[in-house]
């Protein structure tokens, strides 16, 4: 019959391995917990960068990147809309002021010109008709006034004779009064005719001035329409190189559309961006330089743009004196921008620790104990290589300059 085999009791080799692994894990966790609780952090010294603080000459400059650009760019915007009829000049071509780049056509504008010309012709005809009517009326007024003046003189003489005869009792009173009444009537008629002639003359002058003004205004409108017609020829407004040209034959252009640009190549500038950290120190006329083919070319800042975008602001630099040969738009250069005078001081090589601390503290290494302690510092100016130390460090000390992301909350680092 079968014999029952009982399991052996006690630790096996596998159980011993599990126990050892658990003890190691507990030890590691305990060590990490103990280090954190004591404000220390263990790290392989080969995983950090250590630099020595030195005494030396601090050159107050920064290195920035810039690209060559024309000294000025003139944009071509469409004064008048229309369809591109003809493209006469291609991008990259050198142009002279007044050269026709594009020809547009606009049927609505042609119709407006015809309408303006027709309205002007009608206004001119109205003016001629009005002048003719006023001239006719003026002649009639002058004729009536002359006749009235003649009748007045004749009846005045007759009245004066009747008056003398009546005083001598040579004519009757009725005959005398009749001559007097005719004379007075003719005198009033003369005044009326004179007033009418003066009124017609003033009206004529006023109407002529108004009509002449209307005619001048319509001629001006027609001239402006003709100018719009001339704007259908898109011309270069300066000497230079035709840059971007966003227009093709058959394309519809709206008024105000950006068609292209002309790069004025009489000189060049460099467009560069600078970290916003330096915005308070960068001013117009600061000196700078670039090197090409072992030759240094001086520059100066011509314009500082006030806008800050993505943590950077823009500046324009111009050449002072000569510039590199065969210079081309778009070429990139490293530029040395001098922010201030050079002077002796305590220098710390630049490192990524600054991103975590803002330059307010660093870890200083004690070479005897292989430990690094947290210490507050004061950092002044900086260039592409060094920070200027104003306090907290002495020449000869060693500092961890690599990133502090893993141990920002500890006070001491153990370097293994």
C-alpha cells in the first residue's frame, strides 16, 4: 500500500534569498529615509559638475545670436484692388524707384471713371447754359436801365420846363402836375430797374462762383479717380531688391493687401534677441562686435524694442565703419555685446544651478570631508562664461554648478 510522505519543515535556500533581499530593501529605504530626515543627500560625485571659484577680470559682456537684415524694409501694399493682369518683375530682382512690378485691372474702377467723366461733362454743360442765361438777363437789364435813364432825363427836362412856365402862368396847373407825375414815376422805375440789375448781377456772380466751385470739385474727383487708375500699376517706391512678392497672374488683390516688400540694400543691420534678464541694462548705442575671418567688426545698438515675447526682447544693431564682404540677408552671427566696463572680481563659472536657485544659494564642497553644504551667495553681473560673485564665496573654493533639481530641499550633499 502507498506510504504518505510528509513535507520537511525548516528554511530552504529559496527562503533565505527572499529574506536577504527584504533586509537589503529595508536597509536602503531606511537609509534614504534617514538621509532625508537629516537634510542630507548621497550622490555619486561623478554625476555632478564642480568648479572652482577664482579671482580674475570680469568682462561684462554677453553673447547673443543675430541675423543679417536690410537696413530697412519697405512693404508694398495694394492701394487699389483688382485682378493681377501682368507680372513684370520676379522676386530677388534689383529694382529702381518707379519700376512697374505688377499691373492690375479693375472693371468697376473703369466704370467709375466713365461715370465721373459723364458727370463732369454734364456739369460743364449746365455751367455754360447758366452763364448764357445770365448773360442774356444781364443784357436785358442793361437795356431796361439805359431806357429808364433816357426817359428819366427827358421827363426831368420836361418837368423843369413846365415848372418854369407854370411859375410864369404860361401853362395850366393840370399840365404842370401831369409833367411832374410822369417825371416822378419814371424816376421810381429807374430805381427799380437799377435795383433789379444790381440784384441780378450779384446773383450771377454768386451762381458762377458756386458752379465754378462745383466744376473744380468734380475735376478734382476725376483726377483722384485717374490716380486710382494709375495705382493699378504697382510700382517700386524705392531702390532696392524685390523681396517677398505674393501675387500671381489671375489672382484677385483687395485694397490694403500686403503684396510684397523691397529690401533697401544701401546698408545692413543685425536683428538679435536677448534674454529678458538683461532688459534693464540694454540701451541704445551700446557697443558690440562680431568676428568673421579673424576680423572684428564693431557694432552699436540702434534700437531696442520694448515688447517681450517668450522671455526675450528684440534689438537692432548697425555696423560702425566697415562690414564683412559678401554679406547676405539671413546670415547668422554670434555677437559680443558689451554691457559695462571690465573690472577685477570673484568669478564663478556658469552652470545650470542658477535655474533652480536664481543665484541666491549654492552648494560649497569641502574637499576634506567630501561633503557639500548649502550657502547663501550674492551674484551680480554675468557673461557667457562667468557669474560675478559679490558675496558668500572666496577664491579657491569649489562649488557644485550642475543642476540642483534632485536636491533642492536638502542642506548637505554627501559625495561618494
